[in-house]
């Protein structure tokens, strides 16, 4: 889990960056197949989708999920292992992000179908089936590994700096 805002930004950049890239590719493939313009379509839609995902993650879904989790869901059983907390928050984050990003995708592609609600439900179901395993099995572990390496390096640096500071001599 990120311990400060800098770590939160790094974690979000890795998580959102990878999730948006794969999910954009998945949705383009569902809509248009793997045609001649597949890579171009994914890369053209990526920057805007990444910005929207980062804003949703940092400004809406992330704070909401953390509030709900730490006020209503967490219990003593979860506190025994950090991974239980991380996985529960991850599942909640995926559900929230799929909810907003599916709507974003429909708006950007102007894919409303004849029945907006059914088109949205179809889009949401297809996205949750891809996003949940992607996040839990691939992207989440990668992001946690990178964050853990950064936190370990910061801890070593802090310990080294603490040892190198001269102790004050009281005379």
C-alpha cells in the first residue's frame, strides 16, 4: 500500500497505465477486431483514457473505496495479512473504475445502441470479466512489486542517511 502521495502517484501511474492500455486494446478488439488500424486506434485513445482513469482513480473512486473500506468493511481478520486488505481494495477499485470507464468508453465511441441501459450493462459485464482477473493476476502484482521496490529503496536510503548524520555532542 502506498504510504504517501508520491507513492500513490507512482502506484496509480503504473496501475492505470497498464490497465488502460490492456483494456483499450481489449475494447478496440471487441468493437473492431484486429484490423489494419488496431494499434493506431488503441494508441490514439490511450492518452485521453489514461487522463480520465487517473482523475477517476485519484479523485473519485480511490477516495470513495478507501473511505468505505476503512470505515465499514475492514475487520480483525483482514488486519492479520496485508494482502487481504490489498485484494479487497483492488476488487472494489476495479468495480468502481469499470463502472466509470465503461461509461467513458461509450461516450467517446458514441456507442449508445438502441437501449442505453442494456448497452451499458453489456459493456460493463464484458469489461468486468476482463478487468478483474487482469488486475488481480497481472497488473496488481506488477504494481505492488514496483511499489515494494521503491519503498525498500527509500527505507535503505533513510537508514543510511540516519547513520551518516553526526550525533550532537553535549558539552
